[in-house]
């Protein structure tokens, strides 16, 4: 029975899955324990990221979990369509679970499934397994990444969606993803459909909303997905998988901290407040953790990364306040339409949450999109 670890990773989701992989690459003999309350690592997700978000040399350890890569992507709005050449990539939770599980199958490391962390300290974790037995694990470094449910809820809008991975009767003919098809009727906030070609006749179609409310009627969204697929002239042979998300998009809240135990991932604020996504940020944090000696982790490098991320988060909070307060929900798409007229570099750095001062100026200044509400800017209700 394992009790002494170098790293105890609490929560086997995206953040700690990436940390486990980075540790195996950079510190092959580290004793790593992952504690996950569910039946597998990673849950039920398709995670995408802009491949340029990560340094390909430093982040080679991510390659085994990438299932598909594309040379770019498209966006479409009522008054503007564009093809972008930023590489885009996709990771599935199934692949992440396989690779992380294999990486932990070495002496000294361990994956504990169906096991809940009931106490998390700087160098100890108390866990309870499915039979109700509790045990204390000790570790040099404890990383707490228990996900969105564990984060305190601050003022926010919501990104909510239903995605269906379907097999079509005939090939779809797409060679790259449609990241935002906002030519669909604008309902319940900013609405767009996200289309990911995963094989010649396989697509993931997600109906997505940047909404004021977390409420999601899954049945209605399924119908809208079916209508979108039919409108594209495709017909569905079968639905293979479905994923549902309701992600908070905060416009206030604490900056991430760098104290021990490290609260990482979504729960620690290591995600993108405007997109609700965390892949690039989680990967960079994983890289830093794995390339720092465990005894020196809580020091200048981590502090620096937390401060830099905190600055980006504060700007992203400001963007969310503007998006959700300054524009009526039916006009929100215009903000994104204008955003997609910016340079490809600024767009890429926005998704990576690595905006420069010049990028911020480009995003904030210039001719505002139609629909900007003076009432909203003054903090009053917008219809
Ligand atoms: C359907 C969907 C699609 C998404 N698509 C993307 C995308 O394309 N790109 C992107 O970057 N992001 C995407 N996101 C967001 C992304 O999934 C989250 O930002 C990310 O999962 C956060 O990682 P995390 O490790 O902090 O939390 P999670 O991945 O949620 O992992 C937390 C883990 O902790 C476990 N846990 C909780 N409490 C305990 C406990 N007490 N003991 C033990 N284990 C515990 C949970 O079971 C879970 O496995 C998507 C989200 C959803 C819902």
C-alpha cells in the first residue's frame, strides 16, 4: 500500500492529468499518486486547443494525447466570415485516461479511482475509498485540482452547450473545424454552432450559448443540433456520444495563488475566464511544475507565473463585464464578429491568454460594435 509520494494529485481531471504526463516526461522517477473519485481519469470530454498556444518543443509530452490536428479553422458571422491558419488540435478524455493510466503504472506511482479526498493539506491528503475506508497519504507536493465544482462562485455569465458526436451517412467534406458558426438564429445570448470534423464521416456538432443563465434544456438543444445538421445537407447514421457543459464565465473573483497546497485547474482560477477553457493554461502550469524540483516548487517561478496569469485574468474579467453588461444579449455576437477582424496573432494570444499591451489596446479601442449600450456602461440593466 502506497503512503509516501513526491506528488499527490487530488482530482484526476484535465489539470492533474496533464501534470501527471509532464512529470513522467521531465521527472521519470517521481512517485506520483492521482486520487480520483470517479471511475476513470478525465470524465467525458473533447478538449480542443490552438496548437500555437504551446511551445511544440517544450510540450512534446502532450503529443501522445492529441487525437486530431488541423491546419486552421473557420468562423462565420452574419457580416463577416474568415479562414484562420492557426493550427488547432483535439484531445479526448478517453485518450487522456489511457495515457495517464499507463504513465502511473510504474513502481512508486499509483492511480486511485473511486477514491474521494476528504482532507487536503500542504503535505497530506486523507482519502476514503468506495468501501468507506480512510487512509492518510503523505507527499512533498500536494496539488488540489478538484474542478469547477470546488471553486467559489463569483459573479458570472455562462457558456453552456450540448455537443453530439455523430456518424453521417455520407462524408461531410470539411477539412477543418468551424469554430463559430454564428449565422444561426441568435437565442439566449450569443449563440453559435461549433463543428469539429473528427473523421471523413464523423463530426462533433455543439450548440453553444454565452448566456445570462445556467439553465440548459438538453432536449431543445438536441433538436437544434438536428436542425443544423439537416440544414447543412447531412443526414445522421447514428449519434455516438454526447457531452454537456455549463461553464461559469466570471467577471470578478480572486487571482490564482501560489501557496501550498497548490489549488490548480479550474478550482484555482487557472482557466480562461472568457472561454471557460483551460487547456493552454493547464499545460503551461503542468510544464512549470514538472520542470521545478519538488522542494523548490513554492518559490519565484510559480509566484511569477501566478502573477502573470492573474494580470491576464483581470483583463479577461473586464472583457466579460463588457460582453455581458454593455451589450443586449441579441447584440453580443457583434462583439465576437468585430474580434474576428483583428490580426491572427492577437486572436491566437487571446485564446492562449497571453495578450500583450498592444493586443489589449486593439481589443478595447477602435470603432465599437453596434449595440453598445450607454445604460450598460453606466451599470444599469440592459434588455
Ligand atoms: C463538455 C465540455 C467540453 C469542454 N471543452 C473544452 C475544450 O475544448 N478546451 C478546453 O480547454 N476546455 C474545455 N472545457 C473546459 C475544461 O473541461 C475544464 O476547464 C477542465 O476540465 C478543468 O480541469 P480541472 O482539472 O480543473 O477540472 P476537471 O477536469 O473537472 O477535473 C476535476 C476532477 O476532480 C475530481 N474530483 C472532484 N472532487 C474530488 C474529490 N473530493 N476527490 C477526488 N476527486 C475529486 C472530479 O471527479 C474530476 O475528475 C470543456 C468542458 C466541458 C464540460
